[in-house]
C-alpha cells in the first residue's frame, strides 16, 4: 500500500509538472524569433554620429581667378601657365615663322614636306609638335616661301634697285623684275615641281592665285604702271601668264645660271608689248575709218607714230 501510494504521488507530480509546462511553452513560442532578431542586432555595431566639421578658411582669389571653387582655380592656373605662348599670340606666330624659315634649309634635301618642317623646328629649339598647328602643313611652307620672296623683292626695289630700273625701257624693266623674282627659286628648282603640285590642289589653289596676283601687281607698280582703266586687268593677266610659263620653262633649263630662261622671259614680254602696240594701231585705224578721211586721219597717224 505504501508502495502504491508512493507511485501514485510520482504520477500526480509529473501530471502537475506537465500542466505547468504547457502554458509556459505557449506563452514563450515567439521567443526564438525575438532572440534571433536580438542576436542579429547585437552583431551589427552601432552607427556613430559623424565628427563635427572643422572650420574652413577660403583662400584669397587671385586676379583672373574664377568664382567656381577649385575648378575655377585650376582653369586660371592653366591660363597663367600658357601665358603669351597660347595659339594665336604674337610669340606663337613668331615661333611658327622661325620654324618655317628654318624648314626652307631642308627643302632641297627633304622637299616641301612635313619632315622638313620637323627638322626646322628642331633647328630652332622648338618642339616638333608645333608642326601640328599648321592645318595645311606642306602648303603652309610653300605659301610662306612665296610671301617671303615677294617681301625680298620689294625690299630690293626700295633699297635702290628700283632707281636703276628707271633707266630701262618698259620691256626691260618687266623682264628684270621677273628675273629677280624667279632667281629666288633657283636653290629649290629640283623640288619646285612638288611645290607647283601642292599649289594646284583644290584646298590651296585660291591662296596660290591670290599670291601670284599680288606678285604681278607689284611688278607692274615697280615698272612704273599706275593705270586704273580696263588695261589694268589685261596687263596683269598677260604678265601672270608670262610668269607662269617662264616658271615652267625654268624647270627644264640646264643652261648656266638659267640664261635661257631669262632670254625666254625677255622675248615673251617684248612680243606682248609689240602685240599691244599692234592692237592700239588697229584701234586707231578703225577710229580713222569710222570718222572719215581728212584731218582726223592725220591726227590718228600722229598718235600712232608717237607710239
């Protein structure tokens, strides 16, 4: 009996324990998720507030500086470093002229080429990168040579050779001036066909024609022509044709000091002036026929023979 009572008490105690556990488990069912969230939050370090900003002092603005902060200061610094050597400045143009002038020394060997310009840049101590600033590299070299030769011709005329021309007749003055100009191409005669080819390219022909027109106009002025009538255009067109044909003739001239070329120039100019006189005489004769025979014919004949 005592044994039964002991076993009964054990069963009752287990049943009571199980009754106490059921509400505890049901009330703590969501605990694992909460614990997981707590453990996840605990693994993440807390975010600290940012440190306070230190006071900044704005640097004084230099002259020409931009008000856009560091970017503006950078731009103004670039402009200051470029200085007077920026493209388009006078110093930059002087450097280009030095490079082109030095490049002419290499033309007889390298031709009118970019290689000659690079060699010229190195001769004057300029970076060869400056050659890239010329949009038409070889054409720029040829055009510089043409302008430089024209300036040399005008300087020689102003220096005293123009006074010597006054003692010559018109045909001789023109022949002498054309010869003076063509003589400047003598050192480059072996490479001049390349120069003519460059000048004839579509992108360069307009500048080439302008340079030749200015050259012919200066030759006529130096020869003493000051006319402004329709003959002004005729004279320059005719002389321009003579100059171009003489230039081509010079390429095949093997005579000493191009003597055959100078004879060719003299003959062509003399023939043109004689032809011009023939046209004038024909015009005067037509005027006489139109006016009728009489005193007007005598006046026309006087004008013809005065020529």
